[in-house]
């Protein structure tokens, strides 16, 4: 085997093996897409969303992010909320339950979930403080 092939093979192995190490922690970024349109017309009110946020999401997860969005379903625009959570594989049943609770409460066909492996994550503190490791 010539030197170029050996270097190429080494790089290929490194690209395959090293990312797998990141997956071994079983840490994921989960995004939940909550549609706010109601099937019978109208939409989930600000008050009802806030109540769901406080009573369900905030009581289930210590940290998360919420973004207002416009999604499209069957060609029609729909206000929605995207909730992003970084979590361990063991917390996935909580995510599934949360989606089911929302779908039942607001008569939704479903809540879309996207689960992506996280290779690295950390909390970055001011320069004067040490970098905090994930908890």
C-alpha cells in the first residue's frame, strides 16, 4: 500500500471512529414542534401555551429553549413553538409523554420531534471563571 493510500485510510478511520466516541455519551438535542392551530378553528391562546409551558415543560425539564415560528402544514401557514432540549437518552420517555400530552390537550394530530446526537456541549463562563463541564 502506498503512502497516499495509507494516509487516506487513516483519515477515513479517524473520521468514522472519533465521532462515534461523541455518540457514546447518549446526549441528544431534541426539538419539539408544537403547532398552535386548533382543528376546529382558532388557535392555542397565549395563556394556554404559557400554562402548558409552566405546568408541563418547565416541571419536566430543568433547561430548554423556546422559539416562536411559522410552520406550514398541508400548505397552510401555522404559528408554532419550537422547544429545544439537550438531554440524556434516559429522558426520552419524558419527551414522548410531553408530545402526547400536548397532542391530546390541544387536539393535534401529532407533535413533530427531531432527535440529533450531540458530539460536544458545555457551558462557557466569563473569562475569569473556569469552563463548566456538562452536568
